């Protein structure tokens, strides 16, 4: 057996061999660190002493840029920021050391994995973000959505949106998950920005050949008067004053006016006078026609229809009709000349309209090319285009009539009302009654929903109520009659001439007239 002393000697020998090997490795590392800079210096000296090449325009071959696709460390980052300079005969940048080359080779930039072949058909654009057209993008910038002032870039997009391009496809260089598909826009999309609002004046500027500048000026003054009347009706002080009994001079064949009637009449008179485009006017509140001057138009109007219900906040309205001045009457005295001009047949109407003062102030207007509606936008103070080419339905299911007078009606009207109530009319549908006792309000509902609005007794005035409203109804595709004649074919005899009036859907009016006796001749004179 080997004793303990022999084992201790062997352990000591092994330890000395291990320490000597570690020292050798340390010496080798120190040698490498010292020899590499020396090699770099010798390589630089060799480069300096080598003659320049005559290729590439006199530049050395080492000055030429690397071949495409070969990655080398940038001399702009390592050699002073000057980079390659083709065609220059100045001294080339100092070559990096061997250690720098080793480190650069180790730290190569990661290679990007190839994209699928289905989305690499086109190269990416120069910018990072891809802009879709505003009309087909799912994102609407806040500056456009909130109506705030947009940046110049967004202003360009908005200006080009008047003729929006077809929806664009997603960019081909991005995967489908990066782009949300464009949302289909509604066919009749409405715009929220104020720049896209069409006012009544702007509408008239592009409507029809019979709308000249003088008519646009006149309509601008009429709509201003309607705005003023709407503001007064919405004022608690004015409504409270209208409840007070006031006495005014009026003829026996006219309704007793209220204070608010006179106020509305004065507003309309002032607006028409200031326009400078009106020769004569006639109003329900005036005893006779008034000659204003040598303007090209004649205006007849009811300043505030339904004013007897003003204290209960029932809707009211303003009715107006516009005619051309009659040059053949210019040689007559002023009174006769004014009377002849305002007593024109309804077929000679140039434009007509009504303003409804209710939860919203709505003006329906026609200049001979259809019926259109405008709603007063209080935020901008303008009547804006809201109802396009209104067409009265050929049939309705509502009639507007004071059923309390049933026993005073003629037999033909009674039979018609009985039949449509029970569903025995031509449509076999049961009609409903809706009666506000405000002509403008009842007619506006009839224009939108169809049916009939009527008064069988001789109560409504031909010149400034029946003629303008009949013109509007016919422009909307409806029919207007007094039970025997077409309203627009009646020749007025006097300013405040009265007659029965039946307005509404064409088929409903035709069915009503077929019953024969529908005019109420007996008028006992109702006191309410």
C-alpha cells in the first residue's frame, strides 16, 4: 500500500501543472491583444505605399462603393462621416482596425424575414402611414367630425371630398391584419360640417330659369320677415301681450285681428317696402291693396294665419304669393292700378310659399319647378334646405275637417265622410280625423302624409290664402278645388273674396268630387 506521503507528493505535482496551464492561457491572450494592433498598423502602411489604380476614373479600387447587396460597416459612421465620394481624388478615409472589423462582423443587423408572395406585389410608399380617402376610410379625424377648423392637410382632403374617389383597396405591402376594411357609406349621407349647408338663398340661386336676381332679393326679405315673426311668437312677453283685448278697425267680412296680427303685418310690409322689388301688396289685415312703387313684383300675403289660437301655442303660419306686375295697368290711377295687380288669376303665380311656426320653423316654397322645404337653423340663423322635391302621396288616410259641423254639411260630403270612416271608400281603408283649426298646420301634415285638408263653407280667402296654397299643392302633385272648379282658374273679383277649399292628394280629391254635392251653402255663422 502507498503511504500518505506519496499521495501528498502527487497532489502537489498536479497543482503545479494546473497553475502552469492557466498562466500559459493568460500569456496567449496578452499576446493576441498586443499583436492585433501591430498588424493593423502594418496593413495601413501597406495601403499608403501601394500605387493608385487607374480604373474608375483615377480612383483607387478600394475607394469604390461596395457591390449592391453586400453589407459593410459604414465609413460615414466610423471614418469621420464623409462616406464614399465617387469621382473625388482626395485621400481615402482611414481603414478601420482589425478589431473593429471583427466587432462589426459579429454585430450584423438582423435580416428581415421575407413577406408572403400575396402581399409583395408592390413596393412600400415613402411614408410610414397610408392615407385612405376620407369618403371610404373608417377613421374620421376629430377636426372634421366636430366641425372645428381643420389643418391645411385636412382642408385639402375636405376640398377633394366633393367628388370622392371610389373606395381604395388596402395597401399591398401590409398584411391584412394591419388595415381595417373601408366601411361602405350610405347612399344619401348627410354632412355635419357647416360648409355643406345649403341655405334658401343659395338654393334659389341655382333653381330654375324663371328665378332672376330680383326674385332672389325679394325672397331674402320675405324670409327675414318670417324669421322676425318666429322670434316674436317665441317671446313670452309678446305672447302675453297678445292675450290682451285690443280694438282695431276692420270690415265685417274679416276676422277680428289680434295685436300680434298687426305686428306681423307691419313686419311684412316693412320687409317688402325695403326690398325695392315690389310694386303692390295686399294683406288680410289691410282693407285694400297698397301701391308701393315701380318694382317688378306683386305680393299678396296672410301675415299670421291661425292667430286666434296663438294664446294656446297652437301652430300658426304665414302665407304669401308672388306675381309679376301688369304693365298694361300702369296708366291707371294708383288705387285702381294696385287693385288690378293684386287680383290676378292663380295660374299667373310666379312663386308661393308658407312658413309654419311650430316646434320647428319650416318654410315650404315653390318657384314653378316643384315643392321644396327649408327649416330654420337657429344656430346659424338661416333657412336650410331640408325637404327635397316634396311629393304629396296619391292617397292618404287622414282627413282634416271640423266634424262638429257635420249636420250643416251637404249630403254629398256627409256620405263621403261616412264611407271613408267605415272603410267603404275606394281604398277600403278606414280614415282618421286630424284637425288643428290652423290652415297652414293642417295643410303641412297633408302635404307630408297625404289625405285631405278642407273647409266646405265659404270661409277662406281666395287671393292670399287659397291661390298660394293651391299653387303649392299642385306643384307637389296634389289637387285643389272649391268643389266644382279648379282654384287656380278662378278670376278674383274682390280682395277679400271667400270660397270653399278642398286640398290634398289627387286620388282622394277626385273621389270626394265624385260625390257631387260637397259645398256647404248654408252658413249659419258660428260663434266660438
